[in-house]
């Protein structure tokens, strides 16, 4: 499958944090969720992709181009929404069109004003007069109005109410209806990824813990709550992580169907992305 | 590049707001109508206009520091070098507005007051612009090499230094028969030397700014 983004052996060392030999891909036409606790390295990885920081080693290819040599070409075709990075507050919404049409070769003013209308953003209002949610919507309008093929979103929906988040998620789903479009969505709100992601990349302490398709997670992963004696009876091959509680054990299984064939009375709950993330961070990994 | 220049100019224009331009008009008419002798014109051309025309780097530094303006610019399809170049060009393009204002002032002053030749007006405008370019070059350099507070302080220092230089200029020997003296000086050489000095400062400022900016963000 063709990849929109290929990150290979990306390493960046700071005094108190290392992004350690990170490699992953975003397949064309997919929505990839990048998850991990605060400080896991998600924003560092995204900053490297955008050439905002210089990695110590590693290679990044976006839309089949080198992220450093072809930075300008790449950024013409990539839309970016970063947390807390809004448009300049003194500008009017309509000013953004005036500026961007001189910056992006494929800027579509008509589309931009359509988004403003769709998001109910007044053209003659200053950015500083917009609410947080409206600012996020304006950022999305900008990111989507230059015919971007790849969206990079870093905590772009954080702080939004569920209704607005749902609107944005719908927008992303519409965006990937074009099979040449892809999205990398870094977020803490894993429930959003449960709804729309095709792949999940889980980062923990500067490393990639796993990369899985959501289909794989839905079909094969499950959470089993069992007594200690039952847990002892299980083979370590049956599960991938567990959390011991006072009187029971919570087990993350990764061959749900196989286990259900052996133990037909077992109740294995669906494992959400948040469950898996918690197991990998708080639990014992096999 | 036009996109970056447009961005900086529009942001600066919106940031300064109407009040700033009203004050500009007030100063313009004050020096034109109420303080209309030769010193009024001198003050407008050599002090007020250069200070006003060199404000963009500081305004943009404030936007960069307080509203992550430069971080937002890094997401745009430009290299780091382009961003520095764009800021320098914006600052220089911004000066054209003030040069036009000086020309307008000279024309109005000539018809209202008279007594100053067109050549002298031209020398005033060129002198003011050269001072403005020097101040802009210094402030651009500072905006790329220091933080917002240091940048604001150094901008203030350049304003005070230019003000002090102007006062010294008025209250030293040059004061007597100032217009005659300016006309009789070998102005061509003075301006060639001043232009070379400005170009050197501007180039040095540009090269150092690119090197410093490359290490940040």
C-alpha cells in the first residue's frame, strides 16, 4: 500500500527526553491516530515532520518527498492544525483569505468562504473575538482550503465540546472519502479515534509501543476481568498485558476469538483504544 | 515571497490599529501647520518619520512572541531563510508608506511655508529614509537574535539615540544657517557614504539574522 507519510528511525535527544528510533507509516487514504500520554513524543515527532525541529537522525518522507529538501512543496500540499496555535488575533477572518491566496498556489477562496459559512464564522469578525471552538474551526477552514492531501492534526480538537468535536470528526471522514487524502491525528481523546481512525500508533516514553489497525483491535483485542486462580491458569500466550487489582486481574487479550473457543463461558469485553493505552502504560506487558 | 510580505504588512497594519494612524495624521498636521518653520520640517523628516518607519520589526516581534506568529509562519510553505528574507522585505516595503508621507509633507510644506528648495526637501527625505533604514536594520537584527523584552528595550534605545542625535545636531554648530550648510556640503559624497553604511548594516543584519533564526524553532 502506498504511504502518505513514512517516518524511519527518527531520533531526537533532549536533556530529559529521547525520541528513540521511531518508525511508522500513514497509508494513503487512511486516518491514523497517534496516541500516547503527555510527553510520549507525539508533538516532537510531528514537529520533526514539519521541520520545526531538527532530528538527530532518521528520515521522513511525506507525499513521496523528503521533508527537508522539498519542505516548500510538501507544505503546499499539507494542512496543519496544532493545539493552541491559532490565526493572528488582530486579523479579520476575511483577511486570512487575502493572505493565504498569495501564499498557497492552490488556495481556493470560494471553498474557504464556504467553510466560514458552514462553520458560522463571521467574515468581519476579528480572530480574537472568536471562541476557542470557532478558532479551531477557522484553523480547519484554513487547513482544508488549499486542497491539501494530507492533514496533520496535533490535539486539534482538545477543549472542544462534544458537538463541535463530532462536526470536526465528520469533516475528517468526508476528507478521506477521496482516497488520495490522509490524516494523522494526534489526540488524547481516544474515543474520537474509536469513531474514525483506521490505524492506531501508540507512543510511550519516546518509543512506538504498537501500530495496529482498528479492525485488528476490534476483532482480536478484549478485556477480561477474572479471578487470580483463573489468571494463573492462563498461558502467557493468551494475553499481552495485565493489571492486578485487589481481588481480581484485568487482562488484555489479543486473540479474543481463540480464547472464546477454549472458554465458551468467558465474558470478554470490547477493548477500547483507551483500555489498551492504559494496559500498556499502567499494566505489566508480556 | 509576496505572500509573506503581504502577511507581515497586513498583520502590522491591523495590530497598530486606527488610533496609531490618527496619531500619525495629528503629528503630520502639527508639524505642517503649527510648527511650520524649517525646524518643524527637519523634525518631521529626520526624527519622526525614521522612528515611525522602523517600527515594523518590533510590532512583528510582539506578534511572534505573544501570539506564536513565527511558529504559525513555520507551517507555511516557506523555508526558514524565506521567513527572514520576507520579514526584511516587509520592513523595507513598509518604509515606502512613510517615504510617500514625507513626499506629501514636503509638497504641502512647500506650498504652505515655502523658503526651502526642492533639492533640500529631497535631501531631507533621503536623510530621513537613511536614518530609518539604519534603525530598521538594527531592530530587525535584534528581533531575530533576542526575545521580545530585549527587542522592545533596544527599539526604545534606538529611538532615544536618534532623538538625542537630532537634538545634538540642532544645538551644535550645524544649527547656524542649517539650510545653507546642508546645501553647500558635498552632499553627493555624504549620501554615497551613508548609503554604503546602510547597505553594510542591512547586509550584516540579514546574514546574522538568518544564522540565528536557523538555530531556533
